[in-house]
């Protein structure tokens, strides 16, 4: 697939609100063709480099670079803000109780997945646009015979906000960590719930009363531990259906977009935002 078609495909798959901020590859290609046609009438290489059409091409290229760089910087800042919000929510829930309740964990995991996908889209936005500048300059140099690609990439594009993105990569990594932290809490809650159900299945009822007798857990001989009654165990926690944590199979790697449809993600994300007041 040619780069232009691949770029168009990425634009369609991305956030619709981002469409005006992608590299206008099609317009730049038209500019190059106009420069090429004019080059046939140019006396020498200097005439090409100083022609009005050549100047217009680089003026448009600079405008595209500024547009993309400003947009990316703003979106990365927004991602940083949203990341801090989610981290604060997780921290506050941890401070209130030792383990997060299953319902809250479910909402939080949906929020993490939706946020992670947005960050991946932003990373893809940076990569594709960077490649776009390299491709269009390569095409320009091939058709005009003028060597501009390496110098422009080094002096202009490589200094832009989207040429490298360590902050975004750190946000992605930290979001994965938070996701797995909540996932571990869900597993633990599920394990406690299953243990409670197994114990309750062995509970006997006294014929003379309606009271349920809690059996004593056997302690190995020689142990100084005090017998523990099932009544002191945590109450049943609803078993979540977010991840395959209830089964013996290994959990799916993050991102977990394969576990939810886009419609489910969008609906649950809206509910999560309302619940956590994000």
C-alpha cells in the first residue's frame, strides 16, 4: 500500500476530531508536481530552488509542521492531565479501603483501557506524521533533483514536539502498571469469593434452631494459632466478568481492547467518567 493511502486509512481510523490536524499529504504532493512541471522550463538547479512554486511548497510544509507540532503538544498535555486524574482516583480508592470493590474496579479498568487507547492513537499520530514529512521530502528530492530531505528533517522536523515523545511513553507504561494493579485486586476478590463459597457449601444447620453453624477451620497440630471461624471471613464479593481472572488461563496482555467492543468501551467510559467525576 502506498503511503498516501495508508495515511488516509489511519486518519479514518483515528479520532474524527483530529482529522484537520494530520499532515495534508495530498496538497503537498500537488505542490511537488507543480514544481516539477516548472522545472522543465528552468534554466538550472538554482532557478528551481528559488522559484515561486518551490518557495510555496516549503511555506506550506512549514505551516503543516507548526500545525501538527502545536496540536500534538496540546494533546500530550491533555493526556498528562487525564493520567493524573486516573492516578488520583486509584490512590483515593486505595486510601479509603485496603482493596477496591469489584464494581469500582470494573469502572476504573474500563477508564484505563479507553485512556490507553487514546494514548496509543496519539503515538500513532506522531509516528505517521513524522513518516509523512520524510516521505514527502523524499518525493520532492526525487522529482526535483534537489537535496533537502536530510537537512530539513534534522533542522526542523526532529526539533518538533512529535518527533520524540518520552512523556507519552512513560504515561503508557504507568497506565499499564495501574491497570494490572487493579486487575490483581479483582483476582484477589474473586479468590476470596470462591473460598467463601467453598466453605459455605460445608456449613451445617442445627435442627433445633435456624442459626447456621460456622465450622472451625482445622489448625495443624503443634501450631499456636487460634482456630478461625468462617464468620470472620470477608463477605462475598461479586465475581467480575472483566477479565479471565476467574479461570486458570493467563490474563490477556494489556491493552485489553480485545475483551471489549468499541461500543462497550465508549458506554462504560462515559459511566466511569460520571462515577469518578473525571
